[in-house]
C-alpha cells in the first residue's frame, strides 16, 4: 500500500476532483464505462448485470452467497471466485458463474472488478449465446476447459468491457 498515493486520492476527493473510475468503487451510480460496445440492447443488459451483482462489491457477501475463492489469480484479471452450482451450459445474465476481485492498493481489501461467465466445453460445443449483438468475446480457457467471458463492470477497461484482460488491474 502506498500511503502517499492514498493520501493524494483523499485530497483530490476533498477538493471535488474527479477520481478515475478505478477508485470510484464506493459509488452507487449505475453508469457503466462501456468501451467496446454501443449496442443499446447490450447496454441495457450490462445495467441489469450491474444491478444484480452490486451486492457483491463486498467480498463477504459473495462468500455468503456461495461463491468460493478457487485460488486462481491471473495478472491483469484478479482473484476468481466461483459459484459451483451455476457452472452449467446455460448463460444466465443475472447469475455469473464467477466474480473477479482485485486488491485495493489503499485499503488492502479485495474489491469487485469484473464478473465472468463460464460454460464447460464438454457441454457447449460453440461459444454460448451471451449478450445481445456481437461485442462479447467468449474464449476457451484450455486449462479449465471452459468457455469464458469477462465483463468489466466495476473497473474501466480501455480494451473494452468484454476484453479478457485489463491493464488497469495489477
């Protein structure tokens, strides 16, 4: 944790300066940074997902709801929490199989940065039908044999809301 950096953010906030999206995680706003998509139906779906998952901003709420830290950490992604009962061939907009957390450099706590959808390759031959339009980017994770789709709702991703990695997450 960098004390000077955290103090600078605090001073900026007190002066009314705009804090970059990475640090606005305490907000209850429903505005979504949507780099990479402009499809109106997709934007509505993203708002729906954000409302359905906002309760998981608190890591303990995710654990209480059945999400388990599976000890999977990827640079430019974060720590992955899986709800095993959701892992099937069905894309359920309001019930992502995984939640992705990153460590907040100021507090040291984990904070929600993305949700992730997953479907086992042995149950779904082709990429699942996901969000409206063609902007979502399903990929096959060879290690876990899963189709996966990241959705960066809680951390702005300059590569796009559906990109698999986010350079803003250490």
